[in-house]
C-alpha cells in the first residue's frame, strides 16, 4: 500500500477524505481524535478569518466512532464580537454528527502587556533522531509523524515527546503550526498511559485545549501525565510547547476498560 499523501484529501470546501494517516490505535477502521479536531479548527479560521483575533480555547467532543472515509465539516459563528467571539464546528460521517467543537477567539495585539512576575518554564531540547517505538508503527496516525522522546518512551507513566508530522495535514495546502499542535495534542493519553495498551483501553471522549499564543515552527512538544480512578475513569493533563517555550495546556477525560 502506498503511503498517504496527507491526513486529509479535500473534495470541496466542506468535504474531505480521511486517509489511513488518521487511523486510531484503538480500532484500525476509525480515526484518531487529533486529526478531526484539527480539521474543524482549520475550517473555522479559514471560513471566518480574523487577523486581530486568536483561538484561545478549543474543545472537541467526540460523539461516537469516527470512521476513516469521507467527512463533511460545517462551521458557524455562535457569538460574534470585537473582543471575544465563539465559533462552533462539527464533522458528519454518513449523515451522522460524530464530532462537535467550539472555540473561543480573543482579540490580540491591541495593547502591550508587561512580562509576568513568574518567569516561564524552559522547554527541553529536541533530541536527535530516534528509533520509533514499536507500538507507533502499528497504526496509521503513529506512523505518519516523527516522534522524539525526551522521557517516557520505554514504559508506562508520564512522558514528553517532540513531534512533527511527516506528511501534509490537508493535501495541497500548507500545514500551519496550529494545525500541528491540535493534530498531535490528542496523543497525550497514549504517550502517558498508566496501563498496558494491549490489555486496556483509555479512550478520551473529549479534548480541551487553551492557548496563550500560537505555536511557531514545525516541531511541537507534548508533555503528558495520566491519573486513574479505581472505577473506570481517568484524566490526562498535558502541556504544549515549541522551541520558544510553552504555549498551551489541555486535558482529556478518559473512559478506562479492559479490552475484550
């Protein structure tokens, strides 16, 4: 099978074909949550461009399985505003809504803000090229990106990894740094799993991200830590960075169950 040319191939302004690069580790027939969340965000900013505003928060709700195949993206402005506005988007597969997302955009650049009292944390350096972890070769999404671990590659628990996609996000269009960040953020539960993936599922029905600025460059740092209850729930907390520092945080709620 030939390698995919991108995560998505556009048919028209609303319709896209998800390629095998979107493939989830939980079910090879389904998409990973990162690509569709990033696709909605890209369509929001494409259809409603605002140079004076940035996405400050994005939440994506995965309403059900997201099949690999043709999807339709719809967006709208829920609350227009000069300083703050809300956008909403959804993805349909076979006429069924499978992802719902909302984004708050906030006006930027109107005033100069002095440095914060607390100095920012320093991001770790990007490691040299590494041999990809075996589990990342087993599904399309894992194979479609380059992964360079700072820590956590060999075992369970907290992890930090620098990532960059190996292929374009949408065929024929430039991949933006924000595309990459959202595309990769939903991997947080996978890299920081507290239970072996062969025996357990820890699937996020939602992803919530907050950005203090937009990322820069082709590499994204993803740091993650997962905690579990003893009755089937969990939380993954994450931070996002680039070579200039940290720019975002996020969380995933988790459904935890033994694989059947």
